[in-house]
C-alpha cells in the first residue's frame, strides 16, 4: 500500500471520528436543553404531584445535575430530607444522561395526567 493511500485513510478515519464526537456532543446538548425545559415545565403543573412522584423527580434531578450522592444520610429525625436522600441514592447507578432522560419521561407522564384531569 502506498504511503499516500495510508495517509488518506488515516485522515479519513480521523475525520469520521471527529464527526462522531461532534454528533455525540450535539446529542448531549439536546438532552441537556430538553432536561432544563422539562425542569421548568414541571413547575407549571396544575395539580401537585404525589409525594412519591416528587421523590422520583427529586432523585432523578439530583442524579442528573450532581451525580452520585455526595453527602451523608440525614438522621432519623429529618424524615423529609432522609426520604429525598434515599430517593437520590436509589438512582446512583444511572449515568447523568440516563437520569435526564428518565426525568424528562416522568415529567411528560405527569403533564399528560395533569391534562387528562383538567
């Protein structure tokens, strides 16, 4: 194989790799924007979500924005904070992207239920 052909193939490979990286970054930006939009949309619900749904949203939001739990579990007398911490902890195996996607799905479900109940 000639040197020019090898160089051309290497350049083509590098360009394809760069293009794939750009596409992944574009997908992440789209997901981030969707996530931020749904974080605002959930505030417009006419009906307050159940405590269970609020805990799910909290856990997914924290996992998406902060990542795995980075604080100690609150004490037994801080029941609300402890429930929130437990919810966040339950999602620590998810990547930030998975948590964002699941958060968006949950908000969409709540929005549909809110519309149906109106």
